[in-house]
C-alpha cells in the first residue's frame, strides 16, 4: 500500500520556504528550524510525512478530523457530486439538494428549539454571521440599542476581523488595530490559572457573575449577546467548573441577552455527546458549528438558529443582507452529510462517552503525580496537562510558554502530535482513536514530561 506520490522533497521545501506565507507562524523562525514538515498522507489516526515517518495525530488536525483520515467513500461522493453539479449558490430563490438535505439532517441533531441553519465556510465566518444575526435580531424586535457582545479573555472564535475581535487572544488583538467596536471581554472560567483560593464551584459562580457585572455596567439595553465555547479549546482546553454554565443561562435569560454557543470544537461528539451544550447544560439561542461538521474533508460551517431568532427574521419581511458565495456549497454539503452518517453508523459519540473518553481520563490521571504536572483534565476525547514549577502555588516556569514549546518538541521528535497552548499541553485525537492509540499518546506524554523536566533542570 504505497499511496504516497513521488514528490521531490527538496523542491517542495524550497517552494514552501520561498512562497508560502504560513498562518500563525514566525516565518524567519520556521526557516531557521529547517522549514515546515511536509505531510503527504493520512490514514485513520495517523499521518505520514514526506520522509515516510508515521505520526500519531493526537490533535485530529486542528481539532477537526473526527472520523479520521483516508475515508475513500467521502472522496468518491465528492467526485460524483462535482461531476453532477460542482457549484451553485443558495442566494436569489435557489437551492441545491445537498444543502437542503444537510440543513434538515443538522436540525435533527440540534436541540428541539433549533429548526434552521445558515451555512458559511469556516468557524470564523460562522461567527461573523452570528454577530450580524444577533445585532440584526434586536433591530427586528425593536431594541436596536442592544449591540454589545460579551465574550471572555483567552476565548477563540476565529481569525476573521469579527472572529478575532470576539475572541480574547491578546496577541491577535495587538496586531492590525483590533478589536472592532462593541465587544467587551470578561474573565475566563479558568480555575487552575485564576481561581486562587476559591473552590472550583465557588470560582465557577464568580466567573459567571463577572458577565452579569459587565451587563449591569454597560446596561442590559445595550447588550445583544454573550458568546462562549462550552470548553475553551485553543485557550488550553479550559473546562469550566460545573457551576458556570447554569449561572450563565440564568444571567442571559434574566437580562434578555442572546446566548451564542461556539460548538466549533465541542460539536460532533468531542465531549461524548453530539454537542457540548448537552455535556455542560447550555441553553443557547445561536450555535456555531464547523470543524467536525465535515471532519475537515472540505471547508463548511453552519450557524444553528433557534426558533426565537428565526421568527424575528421571518416576520421582519426583509432580506438578511448577508451570505457567502459558497454558503451551502453542494460538494462540501454532500461530504458533511456523509460524515454525520458515519459518526452515527459507527457509534462514535457513544464510543467516546462510554469507552474511550473514560479510558483517556483514567490514563491521564496517572500523570497527575509527575513533578512538573499541575493538573490534568479532560472531557470526552479532549484533554490538557498543565505544566508547573510549583504544584501547590499553581505557578508557571519562567518565560511562560517555553516549557510548553520544549515539551511539544519532544512529542514532535517521537512522532506524536500534541499541541502546546502556552504551558498547557493539549490533545484532541480523532474520535475513532482506540485504547491502543490512547495508550501510545499517554505513554509518550510521560516520556516527554520526563525529558522536559530534565531540560528545565527539575529532574
Ligand atoms: C477553530 C475555531 C474557530 C474558527 O474556525 P475556522 O474554521 O478556523 O475559521 C471558531 N471557534 C472555535 C471555538 C474554534 O476552535
């Protein structure tokens, strides 16, 4: 089985270095490190690079390849659809069969009060859509002053101008004059990092109350929505205390604020339910979906629109002046539809809930006693390991981020992918991962923690 094409490695590395401007990358640093690793093939939970190295993908790409790599049937379906109808739009009183059927299918998976979806091409675009939906909703119901969106520091909602502004990544805000107006950030529900002497439950309530404080400060008449990820992904797999989301539900209802649940990572089985809102008890008005919607096979995203919001737009008798050329792209829709069926047919959500999720949690616990580990946490098939120089004081090594980078490089050398979010090591393997693959991930993590501790002069 040699599906690897006969690439000329030197030519590809040169082309990449000479012409490819990489996202979220220090280009000079990349060149100094010898350039980017060239991935040429994927199969199941594994990637193969141009040198033929087999790599365990503990991150499911960028948290997206839920059904794993190398599903020929998705390629065949995409080819069939492309031959029949490669493209048509969904503006101007037209639709395509794949977009209509995917909308119906998605709504069958969403909470009962969600019966419509709006398609975009990425999580970022879907959050742009959400911002416009939320503000326009309040115009339609006669409360146009409700414009502010409240988010959290260290949230990730994408990289378009609206997505990055909604997110709370300070490094992104520093560049290019972000964020745009009308967005306010409050503290994140990050107990290990910011909980101080409070118990987790106390801190969860405290962090939620910060949202209420902000609403009172700017005036509920000026607030359109609150946006949050069920658990923060790119921020370091920050899983809120169980008191947090119920209190957020209460606050949004009491002050009549829309709740936007960004399910881009949490959706499609990651936490052991179809959506993170089931796992955490979140009651949203809008939902962002991307990544696992197509398992990354093609770009597609969707906003789930609750009946409350839908009815306001429906009754308004006016166009929603928003859409993308590729909203509901037929080829991406066909592929997403089959991806959802595969998740169902293979029982991946139940498998994560009953089998691999608990197994990952159990194996992760073994790392808790390691001298540089401050906390381990997981929900379903996503987990984090906090690196610390003082378990009790919950502090970081000097030069925050360096310990994470050192540890990440040890994973890299061992052909296992785990990501460093600052000094938090995170993993989010494909939902098809077996116990053996989880063993490989955790056994490698222990080796890498040992090696990192040594490098940092701890062991
Ligand atoms: C990745 C991500 C996004 C952005 O999705 P893109 O497809 O990269 O635009 C938005 N929200 C969350 C929670 C994400 O993890």
